[in-house]
C-alpha cells in the first residue's frame, strides 16, 4: 500500500511539474518565454498588403536594438531570443491568429514589435495578460493594461488627452500662430477622419485659426481630378488660401497629387503631413519635386539629428544590416524594443509577466531624446505629446524642429 501511494504521489508531482513548466514556458524564470538565460519575444507586422503598404522594416529596427542589448550581456543576465515578426497581411483575423501562435505555440514572453494598422490580436493579448509593444495607431491599443505604444495611445476617447505638439511645433517654426490659418484635408476613411479631429485641435490649441476641414476625399484611390479639393482649399480663408495645409491622407500618391495640384494653382503656403519623411521619395524625381518644401511630422527624433541616441540607432542598424536605408517603420521597431528593454531592466531579475506589468503600470516614466517621453499608465489613454518636424529642401531632408514634448488638452 505504501509503495502504491508513493508511486501515485510521484505521478501527481511529475504531472504537476510538467503542467507548471508548460504554463511557464521554462523552468528558469517561472514565466512564459523566460529561462535563466533568455527571454523570448516575437512581433506582428503588416509586411504585405493589397495596397502595398508595409511595416516590415520595424522588424530590423527591433533586431538591431536587441542585438546591441545582447552584445552588452542582456538584461539581468538574460539575452533576448528574437523570433522575428509574423505577417498579418493587414487583416485583423490573421493578426489575431499570429498573436495566438506566438503565445500558445512559440511561448513568447511578450510581442515586440507590433506595428499593424488593423491588428486583431489585442483582445486575446489583454485577456492572456501578455505585454505588447509597438505603434499605437488604432483604438485597440487604448484603454488596455498590456498594450504599450512607444508614443502612447494615438486614438484617445472624447475627454481624454489629445496632442498639441504638431501645432505648437509648427507655430514655433513659423514665428507664432497669431493671425495664421490652417486647413485640414482628410480622406473619408474612419481613421483619417479621426486624425482630422485630433490634428485640427492640435493646431487650434497652438493658436491657429481653423479655415476648414474636408473629409470628402475617397480613401481607395487618388481622385482623377483634384480641382474641386484645391478650389475649396484656395478659398477657405475668407476667400483666399490658408497659411497652412495639413494632409491627413495615407499614402505618398495622394500627397503627391494634392501638393502638385495646389502648387499648380499658385499655393505658396506651408504644406505638412505625417508620412512624407520617407527616403524612398527621393528616388522618384516626380515625387521629390511635388514634396519639395513639405514639412513632415515624425514622432521620433529625425535620423539627420546629431543627438547621441540617434547616432547610436544609426550605428546599431548599420552593424545589424550594413547599408540599410533608415525608415520611419524601422525607427518605430527600434524605439518599441528600447522601451521594452528599459522595462525589463526596471522589473528586475525576478521576471514574470505579472511583475513586468506591475512595473509598467505603476507610475513608469522613461525619457529618451530619440522618441521623447513615455508615462504609464497615463499613456494607455492618451498620446505622449512628443514629435519633431523635418523639411524636404533641395532634395534632402533637414531637421526643422528637434523632438519636443508638449502638454495634451482634452479631446473635444
């Protein structure tokens, strides 16, 4: 009887141990994706899409940052085992499946980077308590405890904090906003319309007068005739053109069409958008001509900056992949990985998801000239309020305003 009970007890203990190891993913750290020597992570990106939009460069940005961390000995003795990134094809269901694969099959500790406009894995990751880091371009990031946008929540709800940095940076660049007007052009997509609301408020908070907002532009493809849109812009400020035109349109083709048409109509004011800081533009003479003089608004310190942190980024990327062209998506992957590493360090040697999230959501503040400042849990519901300006001038990008952070205002 004693022997039978002993065998039964051993069987129970073995089963319990196996279950605990399966749940934890490793014996060393007691947490999924964690051993005494490694921390396993992987990402989800929109590498391919029907429209040609791709965030694939974010994978290299994260890889470059992780490789430097590993070369320096890792974090508390653990190196990062980076599995690379899954492709969601800009499909929410595929993004959900990719997140589940990484967590349930690959046993990652966290998802880094996540950079997919239609990411569908948010609800699963929140339910499972799995941290994820990237660019919070949609509402699925906001109001969570597990999703960490490198620049906060960019889709705040009404009444929550909304950014003012773009308008304030532009006001500083132009010598003040008093007496100056701004017109905002969006497409008829929900995301573009939402951006029109937040960005309009950013400029009015800085003192600009709002000459108008037009959300009638079809989002599927550039219109065959830009004249109706141009005419509205050119007469929006008391019958004349506004001082600033802000484009909240996704895609270089749209902006090239709009800006070319405005220049043909004699517009001499300021053109600005969030997407024209793209080295690929310089390779196409027609695009470079259309975007000459345009001021782009990246949410990180420009690559042309002499800030030591940006020099380090350039060095890390060159070491990981010599000759690589620097892009916005690459920077987003790099800075998302950087924040993740900082949080790992602050969590300490005893690493579990619960301890990690408690650190991240317990008055966490991290400042870095590369992307500004991040504060959690506050930035689960509002943007970090930081950004820079870059001007395309003489066929080359020039830093117009270095990275700065400004206070948010409640979204109306």
